[in-house]
């Protein structure tokens, strides 16, 4: 079993169940989790068995298809009520990635549109929409990758933060998808992989993916990226996003802001790769985005061999995301192509007029 022959998340209406790669186990082992209830899905999202904005969104879509099958309501109103309850609980699983709400709204929009339809056929249509959203996600990632890869020369060194690859989506990935596409088109790409404390998505997941694709890389401490940028060893920075405000401010994995500052100071372009579903026109600016605060234990649990990294009883703070101001972003790479500043006008113009 390897990543290039499987998707991160799958749905099986006949069981009914979701199957997903358990990202908590990587890189030690490639385990597949089977989830049969909405509570199990919520736990998998909260505990980060599945993570990454697009992957969380599609998981929620599949979970609502699952809820549609699990509901024992015998009429359409009761069934819609059960779906509404499941949607409410799912939407609270993690607050920052807007893809979660986007996917739930799209699935609920279909469910609430049903009138005079047999429940079996309503369930089939929910399955079909969720599956279509998963297929679209893969297709969108490939389009973004093709647009983004043009930004890279035949030989390039790139800094990448967190994990934005196939694991963070259904397949292929966003920022890591760009790197993968460039590599597959014959370019010589070297990746400096930010380890991404505290959950180490870079060291554990991105490095594991790069091994599978045969792309050259070095894992670096998050705090080392400024060093390499300043020495002129880096051509570009590529990151993903969990939510992008109307003005272009980016919520992404903690540490992205410092990376963007160092890139700007060194004159290195900072690109953010994200599908339309990550742009949230309802949020005016980054300061209005809800930032997930996770347990202190995630920061303190790391050990140096057998030894703890902090004194017993130490306290810690653990914001999972930060905000990179729009002025530090060179361009967004989307399935519609690149979006350049001024973002406040170019984001809506691209999505209104652009054809993916
Ligand atoms: O906490 P995580 O691992 O879910 O955070 C993931 C990120 O911040 C990614 O950069 C973002 O979701 C984009 S993934 C395509």
C-alpha cells in the first residue's frame, strides 16, 4: 500500500463507513481507519487523524452522506432534522479551516432542497454529491499545481511549511501539489521542509510524502528558515491556507507569518496555494478569523530521548494557526490561475469572471 495508489479519504455507502489514512501514525506506519459513526468522524478530525483544510472539508461531506444513511427517521422532515444536527456537530470540530463549513453548506443545501422524494433516493443523491466533491478536489488540485509549477525555474529550492500534500487533501495536494507537478514535469526541485512544531506535520508527513515521490529534501527546524532565506539559498516559499479573508489575509499553520516576514526581508516571493473553497468572502480581514487554540500538552509532550523538554508543571500556549497579512503575499495560486494584488478587488474579480 502506498500513497500514489490510494486516496487519503474514501466513502463506502454500502457499509456505510468512511475510510481514511490515520495521519497520527505516520511516518511509522500507514494505517487505515474505518469510521462508522458521526462521533467517530468528529473525533478523527479533532484528534487530527485527518487534517489539512481540503481533507477536513471532504471528510465532512462524506460524514453527511454517512449521516443521511444512518438516520432512522421515516419521513423527510425528520431526516433533514437529523442531518442538521450532524452538520452542527461537525462544524464545531475545528474552527479555522473554512473548507469544513463550505462542504457542510453544500451538502445541507442539497438536503434541504429535497421535496417529495423517497428517502432512498435522497440518500443516493447525497452519496453522489459527496463523491463528486471528492473527485472535484483532486481535479482542482491538479489545475492549481499546473498553474503554480510555472512559477518555478528548471532548478529551484523551495521552503514549504506544514503538510499540504495528498494527505491534506483527497489526493495530490495544494502547495506540495505544485512542487510535485514541477518535479513530475522534469524540473529539479529541492525542498526545505519546515518541521512544523508542535505536531510536526512537515517532518512526519511532508518528508514522508517527498520520500514516496522521490523529491529531494532536507528537514529544517522552523526557526532555521530565516537563515536559508537570508543566505540566498531559497527561490520561493510555498504554503497552503486554512482560510483567506476578503482582503487577502491568510490563516495558515502557526509559523507561516514568521516565514512570510523572513521571505519578504530577503526578497523571496511567498506564494499561497489554495482552492476557491478556502477563500471566505464573509470575513473582511484576518483579525476576524477564529484561531483554534489547542492543548498545551502538544507543545510539551515532545521528548529528547527519554528526557522531557520542559520542567514538570510548565505551562504552554498553543495557537494552531496565525495570520499572514496580505501585503506579504506575492500571489495566490488557485484553480482559476494566479491572483496578484490588489487582492481586495482581484479576488472577487477572478472568482466572478474566471473559468477553472
Ligand atoms: O492543523 P492542520 O494540520 O490541519 O493544518 C494544516 C495547514 O495549516 C495547511 O497548511 C492547510 O490546511 C492547507 S492544506 C492543503
